C-alpha cells in the first residue's frame, strides 16, 4: 500500500514529510511573490501600450484633440451629400418662389388666365374656332382703328 502518508510511519518520517511540505510551501510562496508582481506589471505595460496605440489611432489627424470616429471616405461622402442637399434646397426654394409668383399673377389676372387656357385648348382641340376668334378680333381692331383716326377731307 503506497500513499504520500503511510499508515505506519515513525516520528522522524513525519518530521521529514513536514519539512518537505514546508519547503515546498515556501518555494511556492516565493514563486507567487516574485511572479505575481512580474505578471501584473507585464499586463499593466501591455494595457498601457494598447491604450496608447488606440489613442494614436483615434486622434490620428485631429487638430482639435477630439476623436475622429468617422472614416475619411464616409466623411467625404457626407460632405458631398450636404453640398448636394444645399443645392436641392435652393432649387426647391426657387420653384416655390416661382409658384407663389404664378399664384399672385393668377389671382390678379384671372380673366386673362382663363382666356389663355381657352386659347390653349382651342389651339389643340378646336383650331377652327381659334381661327374664327382671331378673325373676329382682327375685324374689331380694324374697325376700332378706322373709327379712331380722324377723317381728313380734302
């Protein structure tokens, strides 16, 4: 029967085993005291180096000491999109302004606009009626110009 502690041991055997265990414990404690701070310092140094390299990446070309969290290509595209959006806004404002102007014209000249619409419709749908109206207006103008001119008798 073998065991680390034998059943039938003598006092000097027990003292020898206690001494060996004590020596092993002292050795382990020494290793622990020496290697633990060494490992801890190594881990701390690795973490510090990692933090520094991440800071360098984060603040790479920043002049304001603010982190640059957006990649350069994305920033360029966002700038381009803002420029296009500004142009689009200006175009929308211009169209809106023209629409407002057109509405004002329609308010003040509704009869004229109605006539323009009728002429437009007649131009495409009933050109003969349009020709007839043009002849009638021409005749009126001719009649008006004849009556307005002073008659010179010789």
